[in-house]
């Protein structure tokens, strides 16, 4: 199920698509990113995410690696075959950075282990986009 992008509030010019089969992670990430002044859209389905990517531009796609319908690696490969410049952030509680480096053959991606440290994730998003994040997450905020 897709959730609409967060309403425009202040400087919400960075758009992020979050793909994870766990609805709790989607809600938590969207909430933290919204507080940081980022526009988000979420879906539990990588197939729906492919459709969204065809219709919309996202500055960053944040995807889980292990999903039942399609792996995050396959999802990333399908998206980058159509858009080589797409920036990806991958997250997993099971995969390792070394496994992903072996499977991925693109330059613009980052890896985050679950449980996610929200502060580190937001710092990377804001640093890459050159955008100021407006909210400051709690130092200990984590999403499993």
C-alpha cells in the first residue's frame, strides 16, 4: 500500500521513496524523514515501487534488501537499468556490505544495517543532497 508524499512544508524539495515489506519500518522512517523536512512516499511492494518510479522522480530510493516479492538487489537492478543515475540506499538486518558489493554494479548507493540509526541515515541523506535537514532526531532513535 502506497502512502502519498508528505505535504509540502517549508523546504521539502528532496523526495525519497522508501520500500520495505514491514509497515512499521515504513511508518517510522517516513515520520522521521518528515520531521527532518524531507518529502517521502512509501510502499511495501517492490512491484508497486517500480510503477511509482516510472511515474515519479525520487532523489533517493531507500529499500530493504530482503523482501518476499522481490529482493532489494533485483529491485535496484531493475530501476538502474532504466535510470543509471538513481541514488540508492539499501538497508538490511541480514545482508552484509560485502554481499551487496558483490551483487551490485553501480556507483551511487549506500548501505545501512538494521536496526537503523536514524541520525546517521538522515545525515547521509542531507549530506548527499546538499540540503539542510530541519529536524534533529534523537541521538538514540533507531528503527529495527
